[in-house]
């Protein structure tokens, strides 16, 4: 064969390779789009690389920046269907090299490569590999790797160039698909949160009880879509009305679910006609046995008798409510016991107080007293007490409005970190 024939054969070979490369790139472009699930996209890409480059296996690892110890996770691994071999593992030092250098890595004789041969033993099935980074806007998103050429040929610079082009084309598609999935998941989550919010709103009293001689108001403002604070009013009979304000640990959906459970429990126990301390003890035992050890709740629970003008109460680890008397004295309502859910056999005490004309009881959650401004200063119970003392002549509803306004003014531009809840009972003159 003369030089001219050899040159022609070589040119034909290059042409066939170029056509094949264009075919796989066109195949990826036409069969894959970002509306498909990420896993399906990655699977198609790896399959086409395994087939076109005639390798034993291929894999795509995607970067998870939240996982500091193991940031790269294998998304899809594919092998030639004719082979019956275990999946090849990309060693941590090899992935570390890729993360550090973020450049193509071509190794045709791994056992002889000075950079990595100390990692290997005689049983290592990987003889050669080609790995390229998946990059979007100069930011690494993952790694595309193919292992062990099946033919006698080695990985070439042309293979590296092609795999780099595939990686470049695929990275944006994968990233778009990931963003689309995140958007879909966010919409689903937002819908679930909306349903949860409506459910929580429906669990709150639709109106405040109309009790002769008393004015009552309450309000809760969750820090998130749903919260762990709640209040309730329960008519026991014509002579007794229960009321409570609780705050469970945590925020968001888990806290809301726990509070809903506690609220249902209290409504059930209230109708048994037991004393405040017994109702709280039963609620504590149930909460302890049905939740994790890290979950707990604070609760102020009371029963009002409007005929005798007496209030029995039990404070289970909650912020001490304030009782403002018409003579100017302020008392904290402390009697009770530990917060709910800590110990299974906690004992609780209760106390009865008599209400007189213009007496005011203010129950609040720590989202009020611990609200912080931009200098990380707390609003504080002392400031709250002093502020209420200046507004005791107002209606409960107006007092709540004034408190929230003052807290918001104090906080300024700082975000709301905790749910804020208030319940106020005022004895008419």
C-alpha cells in the first residue's frame, strides 16, 4: 500500500470518527431535554457514552455541596450488557483530584500511573479511565467517567475531546433539569404548606367566647407559613370555660403537626371534667410516649368560672403570664410544673385566683419577649410588662394590637425568628 492509499485510509477513518461524533452529539441533543427527570437524562447520557466509546462501564457523579465529607455522589452507573462484572468504584483520591483540578483526567495504565498506583491492589478491575468535569458557567457540577476500553486501543486525545464536548453539552441540560425539579418540588411544598396553614387556621377558635363580664382576645403570627404556637378556648359547661396557650419546640411543619396533636389532646382531656393539674399531667404523659425525646412543649392552661369569678390554672414550663390588678400591682402566674414531654411522671400543681373589676391577664409566647432587633437585643419581659401597664384601660384586642406594633417597632428590619402569640382576658368593671 503506497503512501497515498494510507493517507486516504487515514482520512476516511477520521471522517468516520467525525461522523460518529456528530451522531452521538446530535443523538444527545435530540433525545434529551431538561423537562425529563434528572435520573433519566443522566442514564441516557451514560448509555450513549458507553456504547460510542466502546468501554466496559461509565458513570456520572453529581456534586452535592451540602455534603462536605463526600461531596460527589454517583447518580447513574452503566455497563455493557454483555459483561457480568461488579460496578467499578472511583476512588476518593481520584475524585479529590478532579475536585481540585477540575480538568480532564486520562489514564491508560492505572497500575503504572505514579499519581494513583499506590491506591490500587491486585484485584482492582480498573485498568484505564477517562474522566471529564461537568461544568456550568465555570462552576463544576459533577464528573463524567468511562472505564476500560474494550478494544485494544487506548483512550485518545480525540476521546477526551469528544467526552469533554458531551460533558459540556450535558452539564447545562442536567443543571436545567435539576432546577426544574427543584422548582416543581418547591411548588409541591408550597401547596402542602398552604394546606397545612389552612388546617392550622381551621383548628384555631373561629371566634372568642362570649362570656358575661369578660372581654377576651387572642392572636398568633407564625414565623413561617405554619408555626408551633397555638391558643384555644373550650366551653366545658355553662359555668366553666377552658383556655390555653402553648408553644412547641421547633418551627415549621413538624412543630405545627405536634401542636395540632397537643391541641386535639387537650380538647379531649378538657371534656373529662378533671382539674387543671390532672389534664396537664395526662397531656404530658401522652406527649412523652408519642414523640421523640427532643420534642417538648410549654403550656399555660386555665379554667374560668365566670359566676364565681375564679380562674384555676396550671403553668407547664411556659412564660409566666402577667396579672395586672386595678390597684397597679402586677403578679406573675407561675404555679404548675415542668414543660410537657420531658419526663413521663411529672407532677403538677394548680392554683385558683379571684378576678376583680378591670383585672387583666396577659398570656404570651416567647416569640414576643425574645424578639430581637438588628443589634441582637431582646425585647424582654420587663419591657413588655412596662408597656402593658400603660395600656390596661384599652380592650384586649387593642392591647394586642399595641403590643405587636411596639414589638415590630423595636425589632425594626430584623427577621422574625419565632412565632408570636398573645391571649388576653379582661374582667369588666
